[in-house]
């Protein structure tokens, strides 16, 4: 292969037109990196470069503890990984399974739980932390929007979905709306997978701003954040079958103490080191693939 590559370079140096045509052809065939795109469906269907992390679905599903916690610094691909989990487990995406996962490891090795949940997705980035009042209002609105979206998305199985959405928005329910959603799922006999992205985003902002007293009130007994996680903990005894949480620090989870002491801290296990990242081996595999495509295209 090395000799063929040298021969190609020699040809290109003697023929500038051929050189331009080949590099245009290679550029058209090299997949773009999905920088800033955390939508798994978009990445796959629009043919972006994607490092297959779906084997970790198999590992996560085999864990005895279904409540899982994972931390990584920002820009490591956590949100894209969550989007992938959502697409894989969402009961409404069963017809898309082959299209989204057919070319990936999990597409050839599906797990028993694929497309079997109503997925409830929280994202706690962007909350208003300028004052305790604004934070509580922002947090409750975030939860309410998430629950309303959840009920609307699965209204085909939640027969009173529209009525409940009107009730939640009319009463301005916050954390209480989660209990409403769980009760509805119990009646419909639908298991739920709860995904929480940026679980500690607001906590980091409050601590950095020097208002730790506000932060402590929110995570201590009767605080709104603690109430949120205690509600999830209660739900895990019935309708919530799986919970996956991610952020950048374990501090807040530790501060919640008994409010949410049921999650397994996955980063403590070496086998999950490469679950959310673009490692050295991934880089070399992509470089080798580009090189192989280059040679294949110019020798056709």
C-alpha cells in the first residue's frame, strides 16, 4: 500500500489538473465532523462522521443497577450520547431502528430493551440563576415543559394526555407534574426511561457566583432540587425502569445524600473510560479510513 501511495504522489506532482480533480473527489467523500450537533438522528441520517459508541448500550443494560450516573468535562459528546440512547430506547422509534442503527454495532446485536420505553428527557442548562426566586421559577418551568412534551409525544398511549397538559399548565405545576406523568404511565402500563443532561449546570453557576447558600437550600431537605430527585427515586419503585444522569462533577449528587442515593457512579469503572469521548484509537481509525478511501478512489 505504501508503494502505491508513493506512486500516486508522483503522478499528482506531474499533473496539476488531475491533482485538483482527485482532491475535490476526496473532499466530497470525506464525512464532516458533527461539531456542535448533538442530535443523533441528524448525525446518522445526514451522514456525518460518527464514532460507534453503541456497544456501551449493551454494557449499560447488563448493569444490575439501572440508575446510572456519568460525568465528563464539557464538549466530550455527552449530549450526543444521550440522544443516541433516546433514539435506541424510544418506543415510538421502532420503525426507524434499522435506518438509525443498522450500520452500527448495536444494530447487529440488539438488546432485549430496544424501543421499549417512553423516554423522559431533562436538560438543566440555561436556567436563570440570578436570584433564588428566578431560579425556582426557571427550574419549575423547565420541568413543566419537559413533562408536557413527554405527555404530548406519547399521547397515543396516554389517553388523557391533552387534558393533563391543560391541567399542568393551568395550575403551573412544577415538580408535581412529574408525579402526574408517572401516575399516567402506571395506568397505561408503560415503563419510563428518564434521561437527565447537564444535571449540575445550574449548581456550578450558583457556586461560581458565590451564592452557595442558595445552592444549599435547593439541595437540602424541602429544597426544589432535592424534591425533584426524591420524586424520581419514588418513581423508580414502580414505573421508572431506568435513569441515566450526566454532568461535569459529582458534587451535587453527593450533596443530595439520601435524596438520590440509588445511582451507580460509572466513571469509577475502567471499562467505561471511552464511553463518551473521541480517543486516540478513534482518531487513528478515522485517519486510516480516510487514507483507505483516498487510495480506493484514485485507483478506480
